[in-house]
C-alpha cells in the first residue's frame, strides 16, 4: 500500500478536527502555569507555550504515524482496534488509555473549578465593596442631613455644633 501523507478530502479533515481541538483543551491551565514560573515574563510564558505545543505535536505525530504505518489504509480511527483482543501488550495499552482518560477528567476539571471559584469570590468581594460604599454613602448623607437640619434650626447653617 501507499502512504497517505495528508488528507485527501474535507471529510477527513472534519473527522480529525475534534481530536486536534481536544489536544488544546487544557489552555485554561496557562494561568496557573504562568503563575508558577519564577519570573513570569511574557517571553518566558510564550516559550513555555511553544515548547509544550511542539512536544505535544511531536509525541502525537510519532504515535499517529507509527499506528498508520502499521496498517496503512486499513487503519481504524482507534488505532488499538487494529490489533487483536487477545494481545497482552495491546491490552496493556488499552488499560493505559483507560487510566489516562480516568485521570484526565480531574486534571482538566480542577483548574476550571479553581478559576470558577476565583471568579465567584471576586464578584462577592466587588459586591461587598459596592455594598459597603453604598452604606458609607448613606451614612455620609445622613450626617449631612443632620448637619443641615441642625444648622437650619439655629439659623447659622454651620451644622449642629455651630455657635
């Protein structure tokens, strides 16, 4: 068989798109990664991003190419389905994929949860500050009213303590 180096139809590209998008699903982790850098300058963060994307591309490309070269045109969408169910090495790979998927959920969910809780806390602080400032404004207005009322009674307009 001949090696198919690139997609020959739009349907092939559409079938691969969810896999490509899923590979970049962890982008919300960048905030915690950049905060954990010793000197988180823009250039250092960009360097981490570029290295991570290149390493992910390299690993995915090597494994995808190896799986494709094993069966060429008969390669199935799930490369592990190209092998028999009784192969112990492939069974180990299937178990590894299951464990990876199992641990990927909390690895993706926890940073998202932390970001959500941070936003909720910031909104709460904003509301508390806004509420406190409203209360301070009410107290200030009440003091002004008291001062004006007190100044109006004694005819001096200087407040309640005016002589």
